[in-house]
C-alpha cells in the first residue's frame, strides 16, 4: 500500500509540475493575446514567395536577398524546396527572381533559415551567409553573389560543435560571423521539452577561422541578430523573453550586455536602418497559435520598430499588425525608401507603403 501511495504522490507532483510549466509556457507565448488590425497602405503580395520568406536583407542599392522554403520543427509540414531570391526594390515591377544555384551544391537538402550579407570593402564582392538545416542539422553556407548572371557560387560549408542549433547569422567579414543558437539540446524530439522547461540556456557564438567561442549566453530563445551602423553594438532578439538585447562589441569579439528593451511581442529577425539606426522586426504576436497552427484561427503578424535604442527612453512602435487573415507568422521586416517588405516563416510576403 505504501508503494502505491508513493507512486500516486510522484504522479501528482509530476502532473502539477507539468501543469505549471504549460501555464508558464503559454504566458511566454502570449497565448491569450488578441490582435487589433493595424494595416499599412498599398500592401501587395509578392510573387513566387508562397512558401515563406523567413529572412530578408536589403543592400544599400535596393537589392534584397530573401530566403524561402524553411522546414522547421513545430511548423506546418511542407515539401517546399529551399531557395534564395533577389528583389530589386528600385524596379516598379517588384518581382522576386530566383537565384541560380551552383551545380556542386546539394539542393535536395537545402533548408535555408537566417541570412546575412557582407560586402568586401576592398573589391565590393558580395558574400551571402545562409543558415542551412539539412536533415535537421545546423551549418553555415558561404556563397559569393555573381551579379552578372544572378547566381550564387558556393565557397564552403562551415560546421562546428558550438554551431549546433543555429537560427540566425550576422556576417562581420569574408569568413567571420556571429550566430545565435535557439536551443541548447540538439535532438529534435527534445527541443519541444526544452521550450517547455523554459530555461535560459541559449547563446550567441562568434566564428572565425582562427577561433570559435560562445560570446554571450543566458537567453530563453536567441533569435534574430544584427549590428549597429557604426559596428560597435550587436542587437539580439530573445524570442520568449519579449526583449531585444543591446550588446557592446569588444576588441576580442566578445559581447558585453548594455541593456535590454521590452517589445511586447515575440520578435524574430532584426533589420537595422543604416541612415537612422532604427531597428525593424517581424514578430509573432501570439506564438501559441503559431505552434498549434489551426487554419481556422491562424497566427497573426506584427512589425515592431525601435527608435533611439541607445537612449534612456527608446521608442517602441507597432508599425503593422494583422490577425492572420492576411499574413501568418511574420518573421522579418525590411524597410527601403518608403517601402516595407514583410516576410513570414512559411506563408507569403508583402510589400507595403510606409507613408
């Protein structure tokens, strides 16, 4: 009888713990949040991007790079092929064009996630860094952009034990970068359990051919990462903490925490406006809906902008909001000369006017 009582007590304790974890996780997902529509004018759906547009970055000349076809655990199952597109923001047709991939690259397992572009100041060569998840692994693909025939030349694949669950990448040189790991565990079936436990175990890694090291840690879900126009600070979005962290960059490439800014949403990728230093983010206003994915009650989309992030009173503004009827699961927002590209994890992409 004593053994039966003991087992019953253990089961009750575990049930209570599980219940508490679910309640806490729902709070982190903002599961009770309902969104009011806040649309921008003249939003147009972009062609060829109906399999997602998880990350977008725009060069100073208006050329945008877009990753599409991400297959990510917990998201709707898709047979989409991973692809990279470009979009000329100065062309009134606003038509994304697929980049021609090299023959020596495995397209069948290509699963692109976060992207970053580095322009070599010595010769203006454009390098594209792409987070890739072939067969649920994590690695960084380094490409050179060949503008003449709108193609990519694959230079190398970068793997390392510290780059075990990469979400986003920030290029700092022709072969150096910062990367965020959004999980601590590597086994796919344990990642959901890790999120449920809700521990601040994720980190930021710096990579160069000379050294690879963890440079900042203690985040619930390290996600989007980008850099200030003067290259002195790194910005990193902690998805489940609803914050953007400001990190000072040291000479040895380590990062020191300066401050964090609450954004009231689960923000994904970060784009930085070069002229103003404003941060633009595609965010998930209710991640519980995103993870459950019921087409009858789709997850909404939200764009958040942060102005004067280094001041004592940063200004956090909701620029766009949709309840999922138009746009599901926004993951990035990239501005260019009065227009805004809004991308999603697995849905579509919009181009809207900001004025």
